C-alpha cells in the first residue's frame, strides 16, 4: 500500500513539474518572442535555423524551444537546493533571470555559431534588420538581451505563481501601506 502511495505521489510531482514548467516556458516564450519580433525582426532567422525560414516557422520553433526550456527550468529548480528560493516570487524571478542568462550564453555563444557552421555559411541564414552595419548589430544585441530578461522574469513569475499556488487576491494592491 505504501509503495503505491509513493508512486502516485511521484507521478503527481512529475506532472506538476512538467505542467508548471511548460506553462512558464510558454508565457515567457510569448513575451520573449514579442521582443525578438518587434525589436530585432528575428523570427524568420529563428525559423531559418530550423529549416522553416518564415515568421510562422520562427514563432513555432521559438515557442517549442521555450516550452522545453521551461520544463528544464522547473526540473532544475524543483531540486531541494532551491527550496528556499522557490518559496517567493522574487526568488523565482531571480532564478529565472540566472537561467535566462545561461540560456542566452549557450544559445548565442555556442548553438548559433554551431548552426551557422553546420549550414556552411559565413553569415546568418536570413536577414535580421534592414539597418546596416554596426547599428543593426547593436539593435540585435540589445533586442536579444532584453528578450532574455523578459523570458527570465516571466518564467520566474509564472513558475512562482503556479508552483506556490498564489491566490489572485494576494496579487492585488491593498490600501494598507
């Protein structure tokens, strides 16, 4: 009887981690995608890296990645090591920001150059901005940086709210100061 109860609890815990992570990744991915799309016109580039060189292909690939990375985040922060940090929204946001920075370093510093190398090209497979030269590069870097900040904040907030089951009434401001 005890092992059945433990197995049931484990299944619930796994479903909880996966669903909270997927929801957090989706919410964060939409926010990040808006920044990438509006700030850097990067969705067709993201799609091109997956062989879908269009805005729709880029959004599809980006949101799929966001959900998978959200689940990975939930798995990582559900470890006992992060128990104290995940009890508060602020702690979850801090973890989300660190995680988003790490994702940015891995994707921009390792995966993007590797993808360009695999494609056998010296440049990106799709134009990013109509702005030439240094100005275009600065806008892209700023857009990607802001997009990762947005991802980290939204991932942390969503994870914190759902994981800690914060009632909506506790999020509304009160007249008490």
